[in-house]
C-alpha cells in the first residue's frame, strides 16, 4: 500500500475534538436550561436544536453558508470585526460538525439528567449545599455515563460529517480535506486503494471510540455503584 | 417551636394540617397515601403548600403570599423512606456531605460508634444491607446538626436490636439537642415507645391520639 499524506486524519480529529468540546458545554447548558425553566419560545428553541437530526446535510450546509458566508449576517460580522473567515476554512468544518452533533449530545444529556433521581438532589439541598454544588457533586457525576455516551456519539458524528462540511468548507486538500471528503474525492478520481485506506482508518477510529466508551461506561457504572 | 397550618390539594383529597410542636418527638401514623410524606416534604421545602404557613423558631419556611424559604436555608435533617444515599460516593462521604470543613464532628464520630457503622465508612451504598443503609441515612440526617429532624419510616428495615439501639440514640440526641422531631411509622409500638405525641393522618386530615 502506498504511503498517504495523513493530514485528512489529523484535520478530522482536530475538527471533531474542537466541535465536541463546544458541544459538551453547549448541550449541558441547554439541557439544564430546558429542563428547569419555562419561558416563551422554549419549544421553538428546542425544535431548532433538534432540527439538524431531520434535515439533509446539504440543507444545513446551505443554512450555514447563508449565515456565515462573506455577505451573511454572522460571516460579515466575524470577518469585519475579527478578521475571521469561516467559509472554505477548517473552522467552517468545525461549525458544521458542531451543528450536526449538538442534537445528538443534547438528547443524551437530557435523558441522562432525567435518569438522576430527584430525591438525591433534594436530600443534598436539605443539607444546605448550593445549587451549583448539587449539580457538580450529585447530578453531573450520576448522569456521567449517559453524558459520556453522548460525547462519543457527538465525536463520531463530528468526525464523519460530510455534506454540510463540503458545502461550507469545500474541498481544499491540506486545508479542509477531512477523511470523509478524502474518501469521496478518491473514489471520484477512481483511486479505490486510497478510498479503501481512509475507510479502514475511519472505521478503526470509530471502533476504538466505541470500545473506549464501553470500557469507561462499565468502569464508571461500577464506581457509582450501579452494578 | 414548629407551627404548621396549611392546606394542599392532592390528587384525591385535600391535605389539611394544623399543629404546633415544641421540642418534642411526634409520631405520624396513618395508611399509605394519606399525606404523611407530603407533610414532611412541605416542611423540608421539597413540596409547597397551596395556602397557610409553616414557621420554625420564628423563621417563615412558608407563608401564603411570600416566597417560600429555599430548602438549603431551612436546616432540616431528613431521612427519606428509601434512604436516598448517594450511590457514587462512600458511606463516609455521604455522612459528611453536608458538614462544613473544620466543623466539630465529635457527634458524628459518636453516632458512627453507637450505631455500629464505623466499619462501613469506606464502603459504597450498594455494598451494605438495607438496615445498614438506614443507620447511615440516620447518621447523615443528624451530621449537619439540623434545627428539625424529619424521619420517614426510619426503623422499617431494622431488626429488633437495631431498632432499639437507633431509638435509644434518637432519644438521647433529642434530649441533648432539644429540636422538634417528626417521624412517620407504621408500627404502633415504635410510636408509643418513642413519641411524646402521636398524630394520625387519614386522607389528608389529622387527629391527635391521646
């Protein structure tokens, strides 16, 4: 087998790690807000978070171009004020990953929080501890196995993102060429060996992620006394 | 002194309770679903009444028209019916959860010795029996030196020896701390042995038993 430039793998990992990092905090903040507060427009915001689950990636890509394009409301603002360009950059790929993986993580976090028995939180409150400490020491650790599963799904979705990434970041070898794009364009060019190489690589990353999450879930479940 | 005078509409009846409790031990008896746990939850701040008031030592826990006092500010020791021990931390961490660093913990050491749970301290809740969980939960409820103690079926999982030991300890703590104690029980013998007052609740209405 030929030696291939490994930059698509490193770029995919970079994009997935960065988008998962932001997805983690955004989903926890949103899940807390949605599960504890009632406010006008709550259903609409929730529908907006979950929308990428049911839309074709090309529609998401189109929406991102409208928002972050050079003439788009956010794109022109970022470029004029901070000199940050989103279209045709790896940042665009990370934003596409963020948008498609957020609903998966959000659903996992909501389900994980709902599984935490409210009696544990209430008994902690009767002991006089702050809401933040209740969350940090009771809710979050007990929800952690579900949150971890969501993180891995978000990471896997992020690393495998194709349609929206292609639309907003384009295919620029060495700049925005993630593994899914490398597979598609190798296949298009008739280079089946290269396409197969990247298929094996991305599959290995996926299997490693699933194995790792299963190991940690078991370990965490034992630690929190559920098994 | 605890003053309770409130109404709360439940699914099948209205819970209407009215009593004053000095630093006494009061037993709540009554069939399942009669409103006993809701009464404890309202005092603790987990549930809120629809109208009326709950006052402990001149502090308004709940007063109609005012914002209810937060659970955290009430200083309530609450032993839940099924213990509600935190499953992810050790017995020792459970007991010390609500205590502040540097505070006097001599009463906790004493309780762990008397209730025979010292050897359980490094274990996790899933590694101990139902009776042991109940004793740990009782110690935890007392660890932060509450102003009032609410116990929901505190002796239900204990054998006779441990029931006697826990009850003796509860009486001793009560004599020393002088706080109101309300405990829910199904066992008439527990109520008669331990309580200064016995109150029966049926379908939300309470009657004092003399």
